[in-house]
């Protein structure tokens, strides 16, 4: 029996990508009982007009006043969830294989998992975006995250959200809208606590378009770090070893400010610089381009920004400041 499917696409200024994403989904929608909901957070670049001009009755445009991806998905499920069994989350800033949704449904049926997650590959064009993509695809940058390297089919704690059974999504309360980032990992934690299973499929993946500048990359990973700190504080959990190393990075580098007292305080900074250089050489060999050396420093910037964001949110919590939504993340 074919499952009824609700496809949700959070958008915020995605005029460059939205038509391509919708075109790619329409063959699936024509074969399945499915609805596409584009939840827009107030785009000013023509995204809304492009969606509104689409002739397909299966595509619905709704307003997402809170602008966040988490709020977009929650709103779509609230309004249209009763008519579907499966929720597929699509990010407009990505590209998908033609059989993407078909594979997700087949994997959910074959494994019985309540959530199916996928691997991600960053794809860049132009100088900086290509270097950032190389950093994010490398273990130097992603730390070996299961969904960032070539995945093997298995049950996991977390992955890039693709499909969820709507009854499971509702059972745990949907996304926590106080999270602008890391909302997926936070939801996965609640899914696992309720006994639901998360399957990482090796049969399909997402091609993700990363930020186009180091400044935008740093801003993104700073927000990721804040989201992770918020997650840990909410659930009173402990960071994994890889995350603990990143948490220690900012205070270690801050010691370099004490170099007038003794040169030894610069050792963490020197080690970080050497690590970026060695990582860059490794990435350059992987991609076959000497420009990859700069990707090592892009990876280092990601790590420092994540660590700084973690500490900023932690200090805000200690000082009793209210939680803040750092950025509309669509």
C-alpha cells in the first residue's frame, strides 16, 4: 500500500533554487498521494512569487511568521498532517536524486524505522564555495560524522533529516522552535528516548550547497555551536569526545592573549595553525588541487566558530539571559 506523503520545504530567499527543487519533486507527486507545502519565512527575492505562480494544485504556499525551519515543519504538520502518514523534509538549498523520495519510502517500509536519515555531500561552485565544500566533505572538517561520510546502512543516533512517520513526529511534540540550529539533533534525541528508531540509508543522499564566504560560514557554525549548547543544557547530556575537543578549542586559543607573560601561552595557537595546515594538505591531496590547503583553514574557522558559539550560549545561560533565536535558518 502506498503511504500518503506530506513534503515540507522551508524557504527564505531561495529564488535561485526553488523551481529546480519543485520540478524534481513533481514526478514523485504525480505517482503518489502527496502534497508539497512550501512554508516561506518572508522571502524578499521573489521566492514566494515563483511558488505562487506554479500551476500544480499539489503545491501549497503558506506563511511561516517565525521564519525558522523548525517552525515551518511544525506549521505544515499542524495544518496538513492529518492527511498523510509520512513526512519528508526537503531543504531548498540542496539538490536531490530523481528517486530520492521513492528510496526514502522503500527504506522506511523495509526497516520499519520511524525516521530515515541520509548522507550529505557539499557541492560548491566558485573559489570560496568550492573550498568550503571540500572542508565540509573532509574528515578534517566534519570529524567523521556518520551522515557526512559515505554512509553504511545502519541504525544511528542522528543524521540529516529526510523522512519521519508523522505519528512519531507528533508523539514527541515535533521540533522545538526555540532552536534556530541543531533542532534536528534535539528531535532525534527525543525520538530515541521514546524508543523510535533512526535508519541511515546508504541508498540516497543530499547534495548540499554550502555558504559562499568564510564570513557566512563562521556565522553559520557559530549558530551551530549555540544550538548544540542549548541541546546539552536542555537534556542535561554530555558532549561526545569529538564535541568535547571543539568545546576546549576556544579557551585554549584564548590563552594566546597571555603571550606577554610567557611564550608558552601561544602553543595552542601554534598547534591550531599547524593542524589547519596539515589538514589543508590532506584535503588538497583528496581533491587533487593545491588550493585545498586553504580548505584546512576553512575547517579550522568552522571549528573555532562552533566552539565560540557554544561558550557564548553557555555564558548567557549562566548569566540568566533568555534564550535567543540567533538566525532565521531556512
